[in-house]
C-alpha cells in the first residue's frame, strides 16, 4: 500500500507539464542534483516493474545477471542495462528502443481502449493533470512504446497472458 501511495504521488508530479524525464543530459553539478528526486526513483522503479512483467520474471532476472556479469568491477551507462536486456531477448524485442521512450520523455501516456465486438482499439496520448501556462510546451510528438498485457475469456491471468506492444499512436 505504501509503494502504491508513492507511485501515485510520483505520477501526480509527473503529470504536470513542469515534470522532467528520468534521464537527461546535464551541464552542471546543480542539474545532476536536481535529477535525483523522488520522481526519478519512483518512476524508475515503476518502469523496471513494468519491464519485468512484460519480459517475465525469469527473462528479466537473466538480463540483470548478464548486465552484472558484463560490468562487474567496471563502469556502466544506462544503455548498457538495456543492451543486456536486448541480449537476453535474442533480438525478439528492442528493449532499449522501448525503454528510451519512457526514460527520455517526461510524463506518461493515457491509453484509451474501445471495444467493438471482439476487437479492441487502443490509442495513446500524453496525460496532463493540469496545464501550467507558464511551463506549457507542446508534447504532441510524444510516443511511448507501451507494453500491454491482457487475457481473454478462454484464459485466466496466471496461465494465459497475451502481450501487445503499442508503439504507434493507435492500434487494434
């Protein structure tokens, strides 16, 4: 319950136009300090949980093991982590490309789902809780690669989870 409260608090901050990406280039030591706030940590943890759920626990753990093995006693960049995940998925998913849409964009998407018979249409747009005129910028070009999981009436959640990657503004 405490973790959910932290997530919702971070989402509230991230839904403002004055938010910032989890990862960005910095020019000064002050900018480095500004990057390490609750939003960065909580959103980062949430993104890792999202990735773990999408890849499955075993694949995610194997990716972490590859990352730790490849970079033990050395330095690493965030791309090194995504590359380790790409290595473990054998090119079936470009984890780096997917996750960069999350860590380099501020905010998060609102996904709208419309059902017509057996067909689901999904659409994404940037969610803004409150537009602050002094900080408003157009984010119409924002596009996230959103891993969606779902079940059908022939399945239950533990035995038959389907996955769909929404990497366009809309999909079916």
